[in-house]
């Protein structure tokens, strides 16, 4: 019996962004120069495949700097770290290499400028995400001149109660959904008309581009596969965008979890990948689908990305 035909459409752009490319390259260059092991504070990017691959090459990922031998090299992840972590690395006599995405660094700079102006800052983001921890950690908890508050949704905005809104500003996590962020910002501006924000949207170009690419796929597909890990914020947003528009979407980062039942009664399937997911996983998914169906593959045109971030001194 011949295999059923499935049309596979591949989103563009998809997969690695410039910040992720840069972070991975920093770890690999450090291993080449200093030899294994090289320590990394938290996951350098949120993708299980990437972490396992770097681990095999000699990178050791730790949650606490206390677990790193003194005088060792430590790499700060693409998500960025707080000032307290940088100070702790110095106090522990560690040699720090900063792999923070330049777009996250830009948000850190904005927070520091606002702090010097003694502004109260609202951080739009998800509690517990390392990027949020790093950005909020630019403000000393005991600072007498500035403070920072986390808002995750519109309900959080409603709970805010600032008397002096003339020195109120906001920044946001770079990997959020543009739609959700806009709703929160609109709510903030309605409640505090004089609130100020960054000149340009904090949502990174790669996050925006991948979200727009998914939106283009929704009308023509009855299932969207998003390659990415469960702890990848930007990958989860891609799934949410599809589901909000009543299109079935599945987040997958390990083909051992693939279920052929997902393909039942599906004729048109879209595939994309979060900014921290490698193209090799896209190809693995296609091979998995080919085991069960006859596949016709097409690439969807999208924004061409040619941004490259310079490496720091290693």
C-alpha cells in the first residue's frame, strides 16, 4: 500500500539566530584555546541538543559559581547575568568570558541608564527566566535611588500602584511574543500615560522574524511542528501563536518522543525552529516523517537574516 502524501512547508527564517551562533562559537573557541573543561554558568542557550553536544566537547554547565574551581574560565550564557554574578565570579578568582547576546546587553544598558536617572523600572517578562533574572539584577536590591518590578501579564499591570509616574519606565525580555508585549505596554500606557519606554522595541529581530514566519503558515496548515526545548521561551511563543489562532502546534526537541499518530489525517504540515534550535533537528524531523509518509517539501520565503555579532576577546 503506497504511503500517503504530506506537504511539508519549512518556515524562513528558522533556527539559530546571530546571538545563539555567537554564544556557541564562544564556548567552542574557549575549548580550543584553553582545553577542556571550560565551565558555563547555566545553559549557554536553551536547547538540549546543543548543550549535550558542547558537553561532549568538554563544556561543563553549572548553576552555581561555587561549583567551579578557582582560576578556571567561566562563560556567562547568552541570556546574560546579574551584576552580583559578575562580582561573585571576580571574588572567586574566575576568568569570565561574556557570551551575553548583544541585544540583551542593550537592554541591560538601558536599565543602567534609567537607574542613574533614578527611574522606577518595570520589567516585562517571565519570572524565573535567566534573561529576566540577569536584567533585573542590573539594579542593586538595596539601591536607594532606583527599583525594578516584574510584570508578566495585564493582571500584573492592574496590581501596580505607583504614586509618582513621571519617573516610570519599562523594558522587556527579548524573547517574548510581540502581541503579548504590546498588550502589556498598552495597558501600562493607559494606566500611566507619562511612562517611557525604549526608543526601539526590546523584542529581538530574530524573535520577531520567527513569529512573523509562523503567522504566514497558519492559514495553509493543519499542524505546525516547532523544533525547540521546553525551556526555550522563544520556541514556546511560536507554539502559542499557532494555538491562539486555533492551529494545532507541537513543540519537539527530541525525535525519540516523535509519535506517528501526530500525522493522522494531516495533509499540510508546517515546520519551524526556535532561535536556539539547530537545523540538524529540522532534518531529523523530516526523516522521521518520511518513514511514515511520502513527503513533498517546500520552503516558504521570508526575511533574510544577515546579522553577525562580533566575538568578545577570548
